[in-house]
C-alpha cells in the first residue's frame, strides 16, 4: 500500500503546485487601490499614448489610485461588457458608445454626482449627451466626447469633375460620385456591422429624407413613403457611385482605401486627415504632393427634409459589480477637471468634440481650418430613436444594425418595399417587447 | 499483443477498499465517477439551464422570468435567423462533400509508396493541427480586398481585371469561408481514410484485377464498401463539428457582409453576447440541437444499415 | 497499388495531384512566414501595385516579431494557454483512461447506457452551451480565471479520450488481467500495474490529441475570459492585435506563427502517436 500513498501524495502536491501557479494568474489588481479602465483603441494613437505615459501616472500621484488602462477594438466593447457582467467581474470603468448605457442600466452605478459637477463647471451638457446617459431615474454614465463624422474628400478630384465646393444635396453628390466612379475613384461607405461609420451614415441619411424609426409618441413609423424614397435613391446611388466592397467594410477599411487613393470621399471621423498629417510623407497624392493638402471635410449633404448628422457619442459607465466604485468615480471626476481634460482634448486635434458647450471657444479649433466643421459636432447631431426619446429600445435597434441592414439589403438587390417592410417589422418587434 | 508473464504479486494484506473494488460494478462506478461528475456539471446542467434561459427573457445583468416559447417565435420570424439556419445546412453539406471527395483522393494518393512519404504525411496534417483561428487569420490576410495575393495571382494570369471581393461580396463570402473549412478538414479526412485503406487486404484488389475489373470498378466494388464504416464515422464527427462551427466565420467575416454569412453559432454569439440578449441567444443556440440530433440519428441509422448489409 | 502505363501517366495521375495538394495545404503557412518578416512598407502595397511581390521579400525584418514579444501580452498568453492545455489534458486523460477501462473491460449493468451517454455529449457542442455555461462559470466565481477553461475543456476532451482508450484497451488480451488476478492482484491493481503500462502508447496518443484540441478551442476562451492578462493565444491574437484603424498584419501573422509552434513541436515529436490517435478514434 506504500506505493499507493506515495502516488497519492504526488498527485496532491502536484495539484497544490498547480493551484499556486494558478493563483499567480490572479490579477495584480488586488494589491493597491486600482481602477481598471477599458476604452476603445483610439483612432488617434497619440491620445492613448498621452494617457498611458503622462496622464495616468499623474492621476496616480494625485489620487493614489493606479489606473489600469486597457484598449480594445471598438467593435469588441459590447461583447466585453456582456462578458464582464456575466462573469461578475471585469473592468471597473467601461467606455460605451451612443445610447448603449440604456442597455446596461441595471448594471450601472449612478454617477449623477460626477456628471452634475462637470456640467455645472463647463457650461452644461449638449442634448445628445444628456439623452444618451440619463434615463430620468439616474445618470447611467459620464459623458466623455463626441466624435464628429464628416465626409473627408479629395479636393482636387472633386474639382476635376466640376465641383469646386462639396455637393450640397444628395442628387449633386450622386452626380459627382457617378463621374468619379467612372474615373476609377468611387465614393466609399461601409454598410457593414461596424459601430462607427455605418450608423453615422445610415441614420442621418434616413432622417434627411424625412424617414424615422418612431415619432414623438413612440409609434413605429419606419414604413413610410419617405423611407421608401430614400431606399430607392440609395439603390441607384450605390451602384452608380460607390465602391461596392463597402458592404463588408469595418471602420478601418475606408481609412485604408482613402489613404491608398482608391476612393475619393468617405464619411469618417477626422482620423483620415490626422493620419495623413502624422505620416505626411508616406501618404501622397498621385501627383506626388502630400495628401494632407488635398483633404477637406464637409457635413453630409442635404436631403429633401433637411441636413442631419449622427455623431458617435462616448461615455464612461462605472459598473455595479466593481469593487472599486469610489475610486472609479474619483478618477472620472479628476480626468474631467478642465486642466486635465484639456490636455486630452488637445491631443485629439479635433477628432473628438467635448460634450459640454464651453469647449467650442477653445483656441485649438482655430489652428487648422480643415478641422473647423468638427467644432460643433456636439451641438448638431441627433440620437438613434429619433423622434422618440433615446432609450433601451432604440439602443437595441442600433446594436442590431437594423437601419444599416435595411440599406444593405436594398443595395444587394432586395426590392425596396421588402427591405423597408423587413426593417419596420424588426423595429416594431423591438418596440413592442417589454 | 504479447507481454511477458508478470511476476506473481506479493500482496500481503488487502484493505477494505481493495475488497470493495473487487466487484466489477463498484470499480466501474468509481472509475466512471469523475467523468460523469464533470460531464454532469458542465454539460448536462448547462444544457438544462440553456433550455430555461431560452424560455425566459433574460438580458445581461437582468435575470428574466418565464415567457414560454416567445423567443422561439421571435427568432423563427427573424429573417437573419432563417438565413443563418439555411447557411449552416448548406455550409455543412457542401464542405462535407468536398472534404470527403478531396480527402479520399488524397488518401488514395498517399496509399502508394514513394520517397518522403512519411514526411508528406506528417506535413499535410498541419492545417488540422494548427489552432484554427491562427490559420484562419492567414487566410483573412490572403483574402483582403486591397492586398490579396489571390487577386494578384489571377490578375497576373489575366483571369480577372478588377478585384475579387472574397469576403466582401455577399455571394462570394460564404464560398470563401467554405474554401477555408475544406482546406482545414481535408487532412483529417485523408489521414483517417488512409488508415482505413491500409486495412484493406491488397489480395482483394489483385483478385478483382484478375477477374478483369478496371481501376474504377476495383475502387467501387472493393475499396469503397470496405471503407464505408470508417468513412461514416469520420463524416459523423465532421458533420457535428462543422454544423456547430464558430471560429471560421467569426474571424473571416464576423457574420457579414450584412449578415450574409451567419451560422447558428455566430448569430447566437452576436445576439447573446454582442447585444446582451442572453435568452434570445440561448434560443438560437438551442435551435441547433434538433437539427444536430436529426443529422446524427440519420447517420447512425445509415451506418447500421451499411453494417448489416 | 500498381500503376500501369507510361511514365507521363505517373506524373499526371500521381505527382501532379499530390504536388497540388501539398502546395494548397501548406501555402498559407508559407504566407504566414513571409508576412511575418516583411517590412511594413512592402506589406501595405495593393495587389495591383507594380512592385507587389508576394512570394518573397528582399528586406526581411524581425520588427514584427519584436513588437509582438515586447509590446503585447503575447508571452503571457502563451504561458496561459500552455498551462490551461496541460492541466486540461491531464484531467481529461486521468478521467478518460479510467473511464475507457471501465467501459471496455468491466461488465456491469449500465455499461451500454453510460457509453451512449458519453457519446451523446458530443451532440452538445460548445457553441450550444456557451451562454448558459457563462452564467454557471460566474456563479462558481471562476469567471476570468484559467479554471473556467481547465474545468470546461474536459467536457469535449474526455469523451474523445474515453473512446480512444476503449478502442485501445480492447486490443489488449484479457488473459493479462486474468493472469495477474490469479497471482493475487486485486482488480484495480491489475488495471494500474499491468494494463496501464501497456496502454502508454494509447495514452500518449490521446494526450497529444487532447493537447492540440485544447489549443484550438476558442469560444469558451472568448466568452469566459475578459482581462487581457488571462487570455489565451487564439483569443489574444484576434482581439488585441487590431488597434484602432489598423490591423497590424505583420504582428498578427507573427502571433499566428509563433502561436502555432508549441502545437507543431509537440505534434512533430509524436506524429505516429497522433496519427494513431486519429485512426484509433475512427475505428473505435
């Protein structure tokens, strides 16, 4: 029996060793006051560097809190939130897009103290910020920034087809696009499932024709004459003017395509322009000039019922499962003090617009006229769910990409009425559920 | 397998445990206990929980309450779900046919003697060994619309004039995914079928040849029937895995473009984890089960039929 | 099998197809290697660019590998995955070997039923269970730790190990145990001291197969782990090397390549056993 017990002992100590090894895997977080902050990978890398190298060490000195910054691909934020809430542990501060805070409201900590202090000090939040982060009962998250979406376009190429100013209406844009595509320089737009460039096009496009998901009373009105018109226009517009690969693009494909000279215009944040400045000699026009000199920005064209924009909104939620809620709120308060926030804002070079009105007067906006259109992105811009209130249902419609898919189906060949009816059906299902 | 006769055991005392384990039933119980424990806790229980989830309206952070079959009505009315279901069946069927055909061909080729045979045999299993997502990433890069090496190749050979949008064209994307799946699966089929081929007595082929059968007849009447048992098992495993596939679509297209390439698994992930609608996601996952069951039952029936012939 | 006919026939029917298969199956790996060492300037050339040279590069560089190893958590992921794979394999082997023995060698009332039950678990793939299992993982508080995977991987490894070992045990003559028992060994001693040593090749095969399957698993790792320090190689490479605008293809391919190496090494040392494992599973 001696052999038996020896073997047993080996097994037990092996398991013990494994246990020790495993516990080494436990996060270092447990040792001091630490806050795990997760945000998207900034399209302006300089800002993430600023955070990591300068600002977070400062925070540590000022507050005694170690901030663990994690950056992930924007499209992965939502699965991460679900995962974290499901496993009951994870990052303490989560960056969320648009009206997503409404989806996770049950898992959020009320941050009214932080948000109200910021609003008071900085001239009040824009409507879009309030709508996305407040549900009437509590403040779900602290507004962070608005990423203006504008059309970046090649000035010289548009001039060549007769447009010295950017087209004002969809019809003009269609005309320009058709001529450009004929020259091998189509327009670029994604209709894929990606959080940034797809909805920021499809929603304002819909609104500019007069279509909307719901009316002010919350009744689903997507299936309408206006929506149908927008769909029919889109179908011919797409074929005539766009790079048809856009159906599969994510938020990075149009950047790459624009910078390698394969498309002439695309809706995007300012990252294309900023990147062209960062590596000015790597990105050149076909004539050998630096591409940054050929890039201008413009808001989306006008439709029959007006000109609209939908700008990506970011906010930070403190999670209810977090064991560091107080430290997390402290940190958020600290980073939103004007002195600190300004540093981050300037490093963004206009890519992000702050959520409070006071920053419109900042001198940074005067430095580069190419970036001027982005200054007021926070003020314009509507939220999904227009004309109803932004809430969990509009958030669900957004995360399911129903509006984007509606147009995607249409340009892939589905009959316009069918595509619209499909989308209206899906939206109704969501709005009718509890 | 012959082993030398072991020396007689010198066991002086036999404790109560040894005696209890003498009974086959008791020993079997203890030997199977750990396995049954793990499988119960991590398969049976979650399965039941999954069923409950699908009949409730839980979302992330909010446990729901019982709502009956409402989720299932919702997803069957969802056109994306129907597309995913259709895709899964077609994907499984087509890739299995190709994997079987190509795998068989490769097995037949490997069944000869040639120099470097063991090297070749070792190397060709690589697609199957290497973690799927890693090799799929390589394919994603090869399919990239702007930088694709395949586009370059076809362009140089003057087969195409403008780019092929491997993963961006809704009609083509599914095909591209199938290519990767077949690429990955052929080695497994080949090695398994090769083992099967090697158990076939060559005398049978000689006898058939003497009787005047040509190559194809020899294959069809001698090789194929003897290979059928192994084939059926391989196909069974492969079908289950392919039906439940997630990694390929997740890495290559994420379900796009415009939901054209979703399978059950990826759509369940997108709804359940991506959008946080856990109950709906669970319902989509569960929808796989009846289909899998049908497929497996059919195959088992077929195997039995073949074995009893 | 005899090949009749002229030499050219041999080329057409044998060497050409075989060559085509080999190229098709191995080309992606070659592509991985070339991309890993290709400098960024060359990497991002469109395919219709005049200087596009896909099959080789004249300026190989190790900058992507360096970036991968020094600036990402890749090394941590490798350690994690290794640890998880080894632990899961050990557990699965332990369970699978004794379960296989029980089903192959012992007669008892529920042998048939239990064997079928274990088979049936294969009908419940990971992609079916991951959502409810995530809840369970959370309730046991092992979410975001390696134990979430170490305890769940055996669910798909044990059935396979069991069948493999069943098939293997069936080839060992019963006389061996009977002789040992006549000599005074208890039943379990006959199993441990006589049969298991003989079954080592089978155990090795099962172990290697389990090891490669653990490395290959993705969805559980994706859903149950969230902190970057906890991730496994497949999840880490796909989620962390895509930053902002850019897919860092150079580092991605380096990660894919290096991430494949442990499995390839283990496999190369034990090819015969692996093949035996594959064939054993389908024959059993």
